């Protein structure tokens, strides 16, 4: 019987029974560089032994060590509940906002721990932006004010600077031409695909270095999906991107690297072409071949 054919309960029971309790005995070192030429690319963010526990018994992710390469797109794939969103949230300290959530291990941005004492999570979230599965604009606020939201939080008040930043962010999000004549209309008046690009513009306005996207196209039609995928390809010239997707074709189209998660662990990370054509781990092979879902 393959590793992946056992029942989820059985696998989870074995997993939780590990007496190490989600922490490796040894402190995790930095991630091993990937075995290909592109691994020469600088690392922008990394996780070392990153573990997130919800309450006492549920691990969201366990002991994840991996690198996110500068101005590359990394796709996270894996079955529902394997910890992809939990991992993303740990990369911009979103778990600080939840209750009974314990984060151990570490994550680094430009070599500096984002969990070190004295690091302001608000600053981390400005540098590491996030876009969610369902577009989340402020529906009654204007398109203009939606994009400004983060800039106002960091104290930008001058009208000319705000105007400039709004145009720049909407242009980067490939939305400017569609909304430039209706900036005062509510964010909620846009189509789903436009709302998602508005959320991307809002995230880009504060000029993050890393953009985390959690299934950004799962609620969109094929046309809107294609626009977001094209946008990701343009954005990676300036930002390091992590995208969670259940769409394997999408992962292959947009990402440079792919990481496969399973039961809270990062099983394998590789160059996208390599991971899809010659995965090293049997669990990755079985997932990609549809032996389980
Ligand atoms: N707020 C929470 N409280 C308790 N447990 C949670 C919470 N969020 C996630 N979990 C648990 O952590 C594990 C990982 O969940 P996570 O949402 O990260 O998975 P995922 O890979 O993003 O799944 P999906 O593909 O369905 O979005 C699951 O067992 C889930 O039930
Ligand atoms: Mg998720």
C-alpha cells in the first residue's frame, strides 16, 4: 500500500504521535540551495524549521525549511488542509492576529528574522503583502480609497503623492485603464476579476518586496484568471511572489519553483519543470499522478 493510500486519520495519528512535538531536536539550519543553475538567484525570504500550532494538538505546518528566491514565482501545491495557507500567513506574521496560535522556528526577510524581538509586525506586513482567495476590497470605499488604505496607515497624507501612488499601483495591477475615469466609484461596483486586481493594487501600493497570493484566481472565470496570470509574470520583475494554487496547469504556467506540501510538511521544492516531470519524492509523484486527491 502506498504512503498516500492510508486513511487520513491513520496518517494524522502517526504524524501527531511524533514525540518531537513538531519541533526538530536540532535547530534548523538555512535551506539547502536547489540543485540547478537558477539556485544562484539570491534568496529573498526563507523559513527555517517553521512550525505553526493551532491550540494544543493541531499542527498547521511542521518544521518547514525552504527558500523563496528573489523576483521569482514560487508555487505552493498540495491537498486541502496540508498547510499552504498556514505557511503563507506565517511569512507575514498574520498569525499574530489569531488566538491560541503558536509559531516556532523562524522566517527571514533579507537575512533578518521577522520574528526577532522588537520587529514590528506592521512593518513586516508592509514589506510582505498578501492577496486572498476571495477578493476583499472595502466594498463601500471608493476605488481610490481602497488603493490608498495601506498608504494612509503608514502616514501618507499629501494629495499629490497619494494620486501618484494610486496611479502607479493601479497601472502595475493592470487595472488603471479600466478604472481611471471612475476612481470615486465604490470598490464593490467592480467585477470579481477587477476586484481581485484592485486588491493586488492595494497590496502593491505600499511597495512590498514579497507578495503572497493565496489561491488568487480560484473565484475567477478563465478570462480574469488569465489576466492575473499575465500580471504575475509582469510583477515578478519587481516583486518576489508566492502563489498557492490547486490548479496544476497554473503552477506550471506561472511559477519558476514549486513546493509540494503534505500533512503540514514541505515534502519537496524544486524548479517547476523538474518537480512536475521528475519529482524525487514518492509522495509528490503520487499526488501529481492523481493517486490520491
Ligand atoms: N484558524 C485555525 N484554527 C485551527 N486549525 C486551523 C486553522 N487554520 C487552519 N487550521 C488547520 O491547519 C491545517 C492546515 O490548514 P491550511 O488552511 O493551512 O491548509 P491549506 O493547505 O491552505 O488548505 P486548502 O487548500 O483547503 O486552503 C488543517 O488541518 C486545518 O484544519
Ligand atoms: Mg488554504
